C-alpha cells in the first residue's frame, strides 16, 4: 500500500506581507472613495453650472422685457459659454445640446429686438450693434432646419441690419433682397413687410406700394392686436413722418384717424405729429384741400376731439372741421370758446371773430 505524499503546509504570511495586503485593501477602498468623491463633485459642479445657466437665461428674459437688449444679449453669451465648458457626463445628464440651442434661440430673439430698437447711444454707430449680432442671425438663417416664419423673421432683421449699416455710410446689399427672401419663406411676415415699406419711403419711392406693405404686415396672425400691431403702426408712422411731403402727411392723417376708429393706441409722438400736418390748415388752400380728402371731415373732427388738444391752433382746426362737416352749432361753440381764451394770438383771434360772425348769421337763418 502506497503512502500518500505529504504536502508541506505553506508558512503563515509574515507580518510585512499582512501589512502590505492591508495597505493594498485600504488603497482600493480609498481609490473607490476618491472616485466617488470626484464623481459627486462633477455632478455638483455640473448642477451648479446649469443653475447659473438657467438663472442667466431668466435674468436675460427680464432684461429683454425691460427693453435692455444689450444687457440681455451679453448675459446669454455668458450662459452659452458656460454650456461649452460641459463635459460628456454633463452633456448626457443635462441635455446640454438642447439647452444650448434654446439659449441661442433666445439670444437670436434678443438680437432682433436690439436691431429693432436701433439706439446705439451718443457717440456710437449703428454698426456696433449690427457687427455684434448679425453673425448669429446669419448662422441661424443658414441652418436648413430653420424654415417658415422663423427663417423669415431672421432674414427680415438681417435686411434691417443692412439698412442700419447704411445709416453709417457703409455700402451694403439692398435690404429689399433680404425682405423678398423673407416673404418667400413667409408671405405674411409682419417684419419683412413693415421693414420693406419703411425702406421704400426712405428711398422716396412709391407711397402706394409702401402702404400696401404696411397693410400686408397686419395680415400676420401675430399682428391681430397687442405689441406686434402697435410695432407695425409705429414703423408706419415713423416712415410717413420722415417724408415731410403733403401726400405722406395726408396718408399719416388718414392712418391716425383709422387708428382712432379701430381703438388702437396713439402715443404722444404720433398725436403731436398732427400739429405739423395741420399747420396752415384753412390758410393754405392746397394743403387744406388735400387733407380734407384724406378722411371725412366729421371723422377728423372726432379724432381731434378725442385727442383733446389745448393748443389754440389745433382748436381752430377742430372748429373748421366741424363747420366743413356741417356741424355749425358745434363749430360756433368751439370758436366762441376759443375766442374767450386769453392766450390766443391776434391772428387766431381775428380768424375766430370772422368765423363767429358768419356762423352766427348762418345759424339764426
């Protein structure tokens, strides 16, 4: 019977070996803890960065609503830069690319607002605004995924940017090229039509064509009311006021009357433009004739009465309009009230005396 070979037992590990094994185990645990700490720090830093991005976007929205596009644009640029610092983990957990697209869209909106605002400030050129914001708008307009109304908005504002640069004496492509491209993407686009109408009048072009563009701007569903309709009207008023010609004065008078009939807001600047329009009314035969054809006399009188001018010259215009409209009693009362005003000048007083004399005779017949 054979004996089984005797296997010698391994000697127990030495103290040094036991220490090495324990140190290694501790190292593994520490490495794991360090990795967990680093991961937690990455998550914390990412969460903090995204919180700052969201806060910047909220602040930019507030600044935009306060008509502070320069500040809003700068804040969004910082927010976009923060998203560019994101690593792969953040991009996965926080959908960084989607956030970045949202921020860029918001910044494009602010850029367009800034161009519409068009106030570079004393000592600054329009180009300083255009050169900052136009590249982003051009990049967005070139994106094949951008179409329809959004593309039209971008192209229309790029055309407006060219117009602003021309104000600095810089030769650019005719803005109407961009406006036409915008309308190809969205035939009812309010921005493209309003900017184009303004450009036509700026070039002393066809008044009827310009007015059609402004009318078409109101066919944009966004112009049914509210801020968009008011903006279109402000562009139309500004374009007409720039001309200082009798036909455009008559068109502006008709527009203001329409705004009153449709219960649209009439700001102080638009209201005061009537003083220039009616200057010479009743004395300048050509001007008086053209203005009386702009809108019925009774409607013009209603507009002046609603706007409640205290200026003697405008009160005299109102009295004349009432008479032309056949409202002789009201005209006589208006002239008598004006004649009793101690602040009227001698010319207006003489005009009132003559009007009171012939109206009083006509009323008593």
